[in-house]
């Protein structure tokens, strides 16, 4: 390790040789990134909003902080060093570490991939007549995972399928999905740009998250199009993994749930002013950056359509059909003059107790 300023830097090679039992790993990436490619035992405090939680990090062991590329961890390291922590950062972040593992063939995921590069000649090979083929090609996240989950949910133990997808992230996502839902990933290979996964329905774990307390809770505060799309992509992905998901919409996030057409309800002058100034429904949402008077949001929607990514409206319907609980904050509705009749179907009203109750059953709570 080399000393620089008041904290240390370590290389990916040095990091790979550490005994993780003797250090505290601090993962500063977002929860959705950790879910797909986390390091077991690491504490996850997202850089985007976790400064208030830094003091919860134990001081009894040295701390190694890492983020996606390495820049965020340096900022956090300075803060922790000033607070008396024995802190080091991983040069290049998790992405550099992952690349190192692939090159040096030390990753368990890499070993799995290499072991599965060729399907065997047994009855479980992809071309077996007894295996159902799920075509998820050209679907974008979370489409492939949702399609797999929908098919296997009510199938008997031992049911085997082959899934074909073209999105690169599917190779990582399907490994995580199988691990977290208890289903068995028999084979995984990429041939001619098509990722093929062979999966057998299993029950190593309950398909429901009720016993493990690994539900997901989102507070959707922003009414920006890009943030809303991200929220519903993560929600659909979590639902596909069998998790109970609660999305709690408050303040500007309530505009997402408004019906696109004006609804005749009795309102006072202030409520009418609020209603006129705020976007009515998803089609009117703007971007948080580069909105350009609405041109930016139209451009993003056009790109999504061209790339085959589900629209926000489709993501919302998918979330509802997969049991995602959509809750509108009653207090915020009262402040902003939004009536229940103005909200889309499938929305329930709730308050802070509803959110807290959901949060206590969750292992992930995101504020979006």
C-alpha cells in the first residue's frame, strides 16, 4: 500500500490478496449495482446520499472503500480519515477489480462462465426436445428477467427452460436472479452474440421474500421522466426476483400517477393553480437534465423506442401486473390539491406509517 495524503490507495492486485474477514469493505455504489455484482460482506452506503450513515461504519478494523470507477471513494476516504478511520481506497474501483479478475481467471463468476462455454451432450443440452425455449432476444432490461420469472413462477419443480437473450447485462442478471430465487442455472454460454441460459425450477429458497425480509421500498419524490423510468425498471426487476415491492409516491412524484385527462372535481383557487402548473401524467414529464423545453424528453422516448426499451407507461403497467404496490401519499395530495379521482387505476392511498411499515420489512429503501 502506498500512502497519499491522509488515506491509502491499494491496487486491484493488492485488493485481490486481502483477507476480507480482517477488513471492512465499504461499497459506495448504488443498491441496484450491488444487487447485480456485489462483494459478499460489504457494507453498502451509496455515495448519492449516504454521508449521514458514515459514522455507522465500525472502527475495529481497517476500511477499504470502493465505488464504480474510484473517484467517489477518494472523497469519502478523506472524510473518514478526518474522523479517525484507518481507510484505504481501491484504485479504479469495482470496474477495475472485475476486469482484473476476468484477466487473471480468479472470479467465481468467470470460472462459472468458462465452465459453461460449451454445453454437454447429455439430455440437458439446449437442443433437447424436452426443454421449452424462451425467446427474450431484443428485449431490454428488465424484460428478459421478467419473462423468465413469469414463465417459471407456477411451473413444477424440475421444469427446465432455455432462454435466449441479446442484452449483454443478461449474463450477469440471470446468474443473480437464479441465486436469489433458488432456481438452478445449469448452463450459460454466449454464441454469435446470443446469450443462452439453461435454467431448472428449484426450491432451495422460497420464491417469496416474506420470510427473509428482503422486500424493496422506493420513495418516488421526483417527477422527472428519467428518474421515474429508472425507478420502474428497478421495481420490475425486483418483482421478477420474487420480491415484494412498495413504491411510495410523494410531492412531485404524485404527478406521475395523475390521469392524462382532466377530471372534474371540486377544487379551491390554490388547488386549481397547482393543477394547472404541474404536469398531468407520464406523457408530460420532463427530464432532470437537458429537458430543452420538452424536446429532451421526446428525444429520450424516441431513443427508447428505437432501442426496443419499454416505455414508461409500459413499465408502469408491467409493475402493476406483477404485484408492485403503488402508494400515493395522502398528506402530499392534500397539500398539492390532488384528489383520488385524478389518479390512475391501481393506486392506493397511504401515509408515513405505510411507508415505515414497508421499510421495516425491506433490506433496500431507495429515495428517488
